[in-house]
C-alpha cells in the first residue's frame, strides 16, 4: 500500500474538508430500470468508530468485460471543519458506522481494484492508495439486484506519538454479510423494487491481505 504524508496548514485543512461525500444513492429507481441490459449493485461502506479512524475511505471498481468500459468509486468522507467530524451515516453500531450504496450498472463482470483512505491528525495529512494489486470480483446479473456485502475500513496501529496516542500506519477492509440490515435500509429507500430475489455475491477468499472476509 502506497503511503503519502504531507504537512498542511490549518487554513488548507479546513478548505479541503469543506466538501462532504457519501456513497451515491439514486433519488429513485424505476421498476423498468433493471431490464435485460442492467443490474443494481448494492451493499454498504463503513469505517471503524473513534477519533483515530479515517477521514475518507473509498473503493474503486470497474467492469472487466472486453466489450464494455465502466469505472466508478464508492466513497465516504468526514467533514473535518466541524468539531469531531460530521457525517450523515445510515447506521451507527458499536464498532462501525456507515452507509448503504446502490449503483445501476451494465450487466456483466466487475472487480474492486483500488482503495483510497486518508487521515488528518494535527497538521499532518496522510493518504494511503493501492490499486491494480488485487481483484475482488463479482457478477452483476441482468435484471437482478446484486448484494456484494459490507466493506468496513479498519485502522492498523503502529507505535504511539509523544502524547501516548496510537499512530495509524495503514488500514484493511473487513468484508461481511450484513444483508439483513442493509437490504432493510435499501427496501425502505426503494420500496417499489423486488427485494425478494436479491442475489448475493460476496467474495469468500480475497487474494490480498488488504481485504479480510469476516466469518
């Protein structure tokens, strides 16, 4: 995982933190949107709770069909200009808080191929990036809703600073089946869709230590 550390001023940190973002959600999805050429990818994106957690956390995914080009990202970001951060979470639990996501995509095969996470601590802004070193694959079936799981970014600590606080050295993504919670939230958002025939495609054995499947 590539790591970039830069020193920033207070003014710049506030400027950069002014924009908040969360996983994209269509305002509405027509029942005929999922025809023979399209699928709906759903799941959740979350981060570990606590002040030492990350300020932004993103997954990049793309199609791997030879006849189709599609790229997008699933992202979350705290508003650091607000004391203790601010975010419009869909769920808040003991360990993680996060949001549901939904993407209408051309039917076919896809992979998560990149990650981006950041953390600000004092004047230091750290950015971790990783891409094209792994492939978390799933299939979006035409006319179906495909649930790919919860992806929860967890901090990895290494040492302490002068004040005794733990230092975050990197992070890993915990993949879990939280369909009971996530699908209930999605069904409330889009009650007109058929949620009785959702297909699950949650990877069992990731080919990288950056992702860990929760059992």
